[in-house]
C-alpha cells in the first residue's frame, strides 16, 4: 500500500503484545482490562490510518470485551480524525459467530450515523457459508475479497 505525499503518514496503534507499556498488566474486578490500561484498542486488533481511512485488522478471534473496545476506538477515530471510510480486515478470523457478526453490523450502522462508510475484507468462505445458512442479513454489507481490492476501490491507495 502506498500513501500519497500530501496525505498524513499512515499511523498504527493497538499492537499486541505491548512493547512500550510500563503499566503492570493486572486485571482486578472493576478495573479496565489489561490491554486498556496501556491505551490499546484490543488484545488482538491493529488499526492503521491511511489518508482519510482507517484499516482495522482483526486477530484470530473476537470476544465481547474486544468488540466493545473495537467499537469505542473506531468511533473515536472517526470523530476525532475525520475518518471517512473504515475497512474491517477480517482475514485472520478463524470463526465468526452470529452474535459477533451482528456486533460488526452494529458498528457499521454507528459509523453511518457519524457519516463514515465501512466495508469488510477477507471473510473466509466457511464463515460466509455459515452466516448465509444461518439466514443472516447481508443487505447492508459491502465486502471485498482482498485489502488491496478495497483500498483501490475506496481510493485509499495510489
């Protein structure tokens, strides 16, 4: 992926495991999860800004806690940095259940209310088959096979 000289440099946040966190990672009832103590989005998610877009790359699995952090971070990035397009890069996901899929759809609806569009990239055929056979609604979903295809179609690459 290339970034034009006039655009801000691509920035990456939320790398796990943290390499610069000096906070001892403890999790007590009522305290933020360890990854939040270091200002990370989630334990297995990376977000990268490219031009006026945000690429959110998932790890191998989601959890309720991870999706909550992902939602908060993504919406804040859109609000504070003028992000116009969010690309959810999901090729590392091994499993995506109906509840997690619906959570992603909810994030996409929230993004639309904030004036940003979003797409999904890299869903595995087995996940797609499962969701279709489960009669999930794909009417609002815009998807691309690869990240490169999405970046080109969304004018986020040169």
